[in-house]
C-alpha cells in the first residue's frame, strides 16, 4: 500500500497539514495511543503530538478520548467525515469524492488488523 499517496491525498483533498496526515495515519495503522507515543514514533515533540491530535478530534478524524490518548474512528467513516467538515469550513458543496472514498477503502484492512487479533495477516 502506498502510504505516501494516501498522506498526499489527505493533504490535498481533506486539507490536513503534513503533520496532521502523519499523525492520523499512524493512529489508524497502529491503533489507539497516547500523545507521548505518537511523538516518539514520528520524532516530534509531545506538545506537537498533543496539539495535532486534539486538532484531529476537532476535524472529525479522532474520537474524543480522556486525557492524552487518541483513537481514530473507522477510516471509511472518518475520511468522509473529515471531508464533509472541510467542505463546511471552506464553503464548498459537499458531494461524492472518489479520492476520499478510496482513502477509507485503502485504510480499512490495516485499521481492522491493528485492532483485532483475529484479522492479523500471517
């Protein structure tokens, strides 16, 4: 899977920043994690990880969790949800976007794999 393409699609279609796209992908692919683990994984400061993750909650990418722990919703729902919110912010008509739909489809299997022991690839 080409995660760079997905990251670029998140930036171009949903208008996430590079940092937001990287944090979003990390949590989708690896599962729920605290800000300090996000920071360590992406080699950014804990403050940047916390601020970026909190912004992703506002943008509809992450579930609002207690304290400094963050989790993504299912990517098929999340990609469209973030796109819809971006359209509202930018005053753009919300309509079907195949690139956004494909982000959710591409991330669905790795999202499930990170959250269930039964879907793990052998």
